[in-house]
C-alpha cells in the first residue's frame, strides 16, 4: 500500500510537471528580482540575502499546495485510505514526503546560484543549503496541514493565513543560521533548532494532517 501511494504520486507528478516546476520557477524568479532591482551594492545584497532566499522558498512551497489533496478527495482515494490496513498518518506521511522530495530537491540545486547572485561566499552558501535542507521539509508539512484544513475551500488566502504564522520559527532559524555564517560565527545553534523543529514536525505533522482529513470527509 505504501509503495502504491508513492508510485501514484510519482506518476501524477510526471503527468503534471508544471505543479513541480512552478515552485522552482517562482523561487528563481523572486530570488533573482531583488539583485536586479537593487543593483550591484554587494553589502546590501549580502545583508538581505538570508531573509529574501527564505521568504522565496516559503512562497514557492505554498504555491499550488492548496490542491495537494483535492484529486485524492475527488477520485475517492481518501475514503480508500481510511479503509486501508496501513495507518492514515503513515499514508499521509508518504504522500507529503514524496511531494517534498520532488519540490525541495530542485530548489536545493538552484539555491547556490541565488547565493552567488547575492554575493555570498562558498562557506555561507553551504550553510544556506544546510538550513534549507533542514527547514524546507518542515514547511512542506505545515503547508500540507494547511491544505488539509482548507480542503474543499476555494482560494489560497486561507491556506496562507494558516501556514504563515506557523512558519515564522523556521524562517527565523533558517535566516539566522545564514546571517551567523556571514559574520564568521557558528551556525550550529540555529541549525540544531531547525533540526529539532523538523523532528517535531515529522512526529506530529502526519497525525495532525490525518485528523484534518478525517474532519473534511465527515
């Protein structure tokens, strides 16, 4: 059952590549506009780089997440998940993990290019990648929770209102890790906090999403 869910999500992503590539293009576009608009002021670009890259990553994750469970509800897959021998939180976790892998990996590949546009050094870009690798899965779980809570509701405004406040700690820790690396200080405390937040999201996120889906089906 778990393998079937993963294979289904991969097939859907292959049939609709725009859903996967849309977040990547948005991430690159938003992250590239500010260096072009502000000009070659290296000191200013380095100062705003941590926050801008992380905000662009958050918006890229939210893009299209409101449709995460819509197709499953329309074709009856959610009802079948309730009757499946596997636990619903486990099935939800597999689905979110697959979408996270497909959405986060392209962003991690292009993140060094954005760091180069902002004039970041190689070691700072390495911290940026580490922070994104730890923080983006948490954002994906939060976005999935928002998608489950707003299932059946049109528009993304409610999803954004639910997810944005919960994502503030991830944005703070992620941007702080990069800022610490820029100043020559250790980024380990901020990265540890991102890792702790990720562990909490992995433990509690699938259960919360499963509960929201059950409420949507009632």
